[in-house]
C-alpha cells in the first residue's frame, strides 16, 4: 500500500485510527511522503468521494496546497455533498470549507492558522 492510499483509507476509517485528533497526527507524517501523481492514482483506486473531500480539506489546512489541488481536480464532475470532517456526531463550532464542502471543527484550525 502506498502513502497516498493509506491517507485515504485512514480518512475513511478515522474512528479506527483513534479519532480525528490521532488521525491528523498520523496524516501529517504521511503527507510528506505523498506525491501528486501517487495521490491521483490513489484517488482512482479508492474512489471514495467523501474520503476525498475530507482529505482535500485536511491537505489544504495543513499547507499541502498542491496535493489539495489534485484532490479538487479529481472531485470535479463528481457528486459531492456537504459533510463533516469528523464522523463524530457532536463536533461543536466549525467553519465551512466551500471548496471541498467540508465542515471543519474549530479546534482543528490551529495547525496552519
């Protein structure tokens, strides 16, 4: 499995990764090993629109703009809907990332602010 596929799979199964806080710590390390070409291939293989939306929002928030752009390009023409970054029900105050249609909890906005 590549770093890019792993990032998508962890984003899909964030509860198995120990919740969103733990997931972000793991993803930060994985993001450094990701390439635009590898991410493009992983998006095709995994083919999960919701996971791609969440991953795109996280990539941009963490400052990986080029990788975020790869996700945005892959999402073009696909059916997206507003979703939450977290799978947990009560996330408290959040902001909305209109590019990826993802609600991001305020407590996660410290990383790249």
